[in-house]
């Protein structure tokens, strides 16, 4: 865990080891850096940059949602006056704004790296605003010639950043020197975060919260000391005045200009835990295949809300299935949407009952998918080339499916089975037979010649009485909590 001195106070920086290493390299590089940072809304992009690079930052601008270009320029004027300490003639357009920024940077006399941070770029670059061409001109005519500048642009609309900046076909083509995608916290990072705030939760409890709010720092920040996971969930969503009561509508509306298509896809996938192919999705939606819906699928995937998983096949490509993987969205569709609010003890009343257990079963499978690297470390195959996929039977009456299949280059396919219980799970004869049957159905339908290993991911392990005839390897919750630093190259 890293601590750095920031403006006279000691701040503990939680997790983000890979991202912090990349940002440190930007500061140490003897060249100009143009960095694009993106990731799901509420993920902590802005916090990471502002806190970790605070001592090097010389200018910061954050766009506002749904305001005019004139208002955005007014925000710029205020920002440059705040940072430059000098009254400026208001900018008339974005070319003029970047001219003022260039003049301000020239007045700075210190030699160390200067970080320019422009946040929520998609909100600034409205149609016909000229923002992108002005940014292009600022970089190519000025910043790219100065090795003391690190320009960081940031946005939650990941597909917008990709299309308009990273894959730009104009003056910004191939100008981005680093791309940093901010992912949700891992379980290990969540543990560090809660403990740093004095919130005492064990690993089962941390996982229970993870299965509802994921590793999203903004959501985690509302957790209060002294509460159980059930009480924390009620305080977030179900009590009167809950801080996240309206999060669902705000989340998607802030990312997509017309979110109706995205929401229809999300709701369709929320009803099918095993996922849908693109063709099946269009049938469920009652529409013909279209480019607009295909683009919406891509945008949801890039923002981290859904997963596009290739279906395991040894022959020709067997297509891909789309699964809803965002923990909060899954929980909203299953529980919040249909619940009359406020209901101060809603989740507490579900504890240890059917609805709770059913939720845990579905969500823990998603946890395992999100921690496949930790599973590979436990299996001793972190250095083996692998392909991660999913599989569902198309022939058996049982409707067998496996959400996490690890196809290894060493001649083995790992079939991962997830089981979330607070006490060690017992694999009895009937369950062992079920695992055996699923493995053989997989073998028959896929016609793979590789060895098939059933990997049991059991949160609390297995009892001594368990039958392990079919199980080749066991992964527990402690393995999923492996420190992220241990996974770095």
C-alpha cells in the first residue's frame, strides 16, 4: 500500500498499482505525454488523477453535462483564472481557449513535469463546438514539442473516447501515447479500502457487498462503520432519502445521449442470466438487426456494463454471448426496480432466505469471472497462454451451462463451478454426479480432445466429507482476495 505526501498531509493511496505505475512513468518520461483515461462512471478516474498527481497539476478543467458551449467556455475561463491567478479576457471559442491555456503554460517557470487535466471531455466536445480540432491544434502546435507536459484527457463514455480521440482519423491520429482503462476495484482492493476507513468487515461480508455494488469506489464510500452488509445495502438504496435511490436513471443518462436502446438491451440481458447471442437479443427485443443496436452493444461493453464472451468451440467460431455483468445494474433490475420505496429493512428482511441465496448464486459467478486472473494464479497457470470463454449446452435437456471456461495451451480446459456459502460446502454423491454429467456433456458437445478439469470455486471451501472424484482443483475466497501487487508482471 503506497502513501505519498500531498500538500502537507499524508494520504493513503488505495490500490490502482498498475495505473499509478503508468502515471509515474508519465511524470518521469523525458518526452511529452498525451494520456487517455477512461472507464465506467463512478469508478474513481477523477479522484485518482487529482490525488495522485496533485503536486504536478498546473491546470484542471471539468466539463458540465447538458450545457451550452458558451457555458462550457465560461467554466474554462473560471478555471484558468483560478489556476493562473490572473483575470483573463473571456475566450470566444475553443481555439481561443487553448490559446489562453498555452500563454498561461508559457508563464510557468518551474522545470518539472506539468500535468494538464481535462475531465469529462465528451461533455465539452459537443456537436459543432470545435473542441476536438482545437485540442488537436493545441497538442500538435505546442504541447507535443515540450517534454515537460503531460496532457491527460478523461471521460466515462469509453466508446466516445475510443472513437473520437484514440482512433481519431484526423490530427489526433496516433497522438495518444498512453491509454489507461480504470477497472473496478478487485476484492483485495475493496478490503484495503474498507479497512482504511475503519470499516471492519470479514471477507465473506466484503464479497456480499461486492456482489451488489461491485468494486465501485463511489458506492463504497457511502458505507458506514458499525453496520452489517444488509444494513449498508438498505442505507444505500432502500431507506428514505437513500443516496443511490436514483442512481440507475442518472447512470445511463449521463453516459449516453439517447439511452433508450442501451436500457432495452440491459433489461433484456437482465432477464437471461446465461446471456443471449446477438441474434437472440434482437428476437427478444422484437427488432431487426441494426447498426444502431450493434453500436449500443459495443458501447455498453466498452463501458463495462456487459460482457461479450466467446462461446467455447473446438471447430468453427461458435459465436459470442452477451451477459450483463455490472453488479449494481443486476441488483437494480432484480430487487430495486420492483420494490416500493422507501423500505428501510428490505434487504435485511431477505437475509439468509431464498431471495438472498438465489442472488448470491448468480452474482458469485460474476465475481469469479471478474477475478479470473486470481483463479489462474491459484491454479498455477498465470504464465500459461489461455482463452477465457463461456459455454451453454444446445442439446441436453438439463440446459447445462458454464460461465467461466479457461482453455489452456497446455492441453487442459478448466470448467469452473462457483458456489457461495458462508460455511464449507459439502459435495455429496448427487452433486458430484451432477458435475460429472456436466463435464461429459461438455466433452460430447464440444468434441474437445483436451483433458477436462472441473475447478470448484467455493467461497468457504469444502467439508472433509465432500466427494472430490470429479473435482480436480479447489479455489476459495482467500484465493480471490490475492493482493493485486502479486499479479503484476
